[in-house]
């Protein structure tokens, strides 16, 4: 049961960190200021995603190729003590 409390606290922290700025804006600013903040925030994240997209794609390709070469066989203990080798490709 303690894991429920841990996950609840983590979910609350995540919500506060992700949506905290919007909550603060909603409490103390006018609708116009909230709209300007939302527009600037959305456009800013769009610019960053566009700039970092080539880096993300290059990293994905590099890590995918690296993962293909790192595949090791897995030994599984079967009933009656026999060992089978599985390959992960």
C-alpha cells in the first residue's frame, strides 16, 4: 500500500511542474495576459522542437544501430534442466 502513496505524490509533483505556470497565470492575470502567455509558450516550444528534430533523429538512428549490434543470446532454463538459447534480433 505504501507504493500507492509514493505514486500519488509523484503524480502530484509532475502535475505541479507541468501545469504550475498555467495555474499561477490563471490565479493572478487577466484573460489577455493568459492568451499572450499561451501563444508565446506554444510558439516557443514549436521553434525548439523544429531546431532539435535533426538531433533527435540522428540520436535515434545511432542508438538503434548500436542496439542491433549489442544483441546477446539469452539462455533459458527449460523444464528437466535442459538449456535453450534464444536470440534477440
